[in-house]
C-alpha cells in the first residue's frame, strides 16, 4: 500500500512563498530607507547650495552697486554748502606801557585806537577754526563780527591784521570800564610780552606792541555803536590759512586810528556774554564733498562676504 504525503508539496510551496515574500519586504524596506536618506541628503545639499548662491548673489550685488558708486566721480554739484559761526576762544588788550605791566586777559571789553591820555590800545583775538570745519572743507567766504559798545572821535577806521606770533591770555580782569587795564598776571599778553610770567618777564614780542602783519586783512569805517562785520579777500585767505595750518593760527590784531588822540573804540570781548555783551564771532561759509571712504568700506564688506560664500 502506497502512502501519499499530501503535506509535503504544500509545505514546499509555503516555504517558497515565505522566502519570496521576505525578500520582497526586505527590498521594499531597503528602497524606502534609501529613498528617505536620499531625500534628506538632497534637501540638505539643496539648502546649502541655495544659501551659498544667495550669499554669492547678495555679495555680488553689493560689490557691483558700491563699485559703481565708487566709479561715479564726485562733482561740485554734489557738494554740501554750510555756514559755521565760531565764537572767539580767547582775546586780550595790549595797553601801551613802557614796563609791560598792564593787561586785560579776562575782561568783558577789548580796546583799539588812541586814548585821550595819548596811549595806544590794541586788541588780540583768536578763533579755533580748524577743529570746527570738516576735513576737506572748501572755504568760500569769511566774515568777522565785533560789537562796538563805545567810541570816541567820530568816524574812524578799524583794521584787522594777521597776528604773526603765538600769545596767551591770562586771568587779569580790570574793573569799571576797563579802559586803563589792570596789573598783568601769569600768561597775560602785554605791550612787551606775548606771555607774561607774572614776575616782570616772560616771552617777549619781537616788536613792542605785538607782532602782526603791517598790511591790514580788512578795514572798516566805524561811526556808530552796534555790530560791525569785516570781510575781504585777504581775510578769507587768512581763514583758509588758519584752517590748513592750525599751529600757525595766532588770530588777528585789531587796530584803531593810532594817528590821532581820543580815537579809541571799545568792543565786546569773548567774556562779555556774562554781562549781556555780544561775543565776537567769525562766520565761515564752506562747501563739503562727502568722502568715498564709506563706500569703500561697504565694498570691502561685500568682497569678504563673497569670499565666505565661495568657501
């Protein structure tokens, strides 16, 4: 009697199907994993490439824009015009005295001319011009303003002369109308000294009565009380010189009519504001063309950003 094992073919077929099914699932899982990994890598790479391209594009755009700006010539039409009003930083009056013992370095008045006692008065005044104006400014006009608060002798000329030596102003402050001055103190400018030492000596002027140009930078007729303004081509050149050479900015000497007696003038000083006076000023008109330095910095920033984007 033959015995037929009916279970054997079925088990074989089941074993074959199980093996095939396992291989299929393994392939599917492998495919899914591969797909996910590829997608993630692709996304990361895409983001990195996009970021680099964006950085490169921005850097290139900055480079092009600012490079173009640097190539555009700056012309007078792009200049900025402005006016600087500068107060006097120091002043003094030189009182004619054989021993150089009289001064006025901190009073509220300045004097110029010849007094009724036949004594000469000369004023010194200085403005810090270079530190106020922007670097590279082109000075186009200058006006010196002084307020006349007292006068003698009718209409008289008052002249502005460039000072040629350094001088200092001390703390001497005369009483009353200050016309006679007071005892000179340390650092005062006197008839004999550009800087008094307080003990009868100090730095001496090369010329008694102060060192200044014999040629007036500007002259104006004064005949009534009020504000006067000196302006001329020579005064403008003085201001330009002071702006370029601050170490040689010794200011100006103010001279009245010294040929006749009783011609003295009294002007408000740099210290006059405390008594309601009008502080001496100089008005400087200038034009200013912005420097391309800022554009150069931006161009450099764009360049380095571009290099980072490429690395």
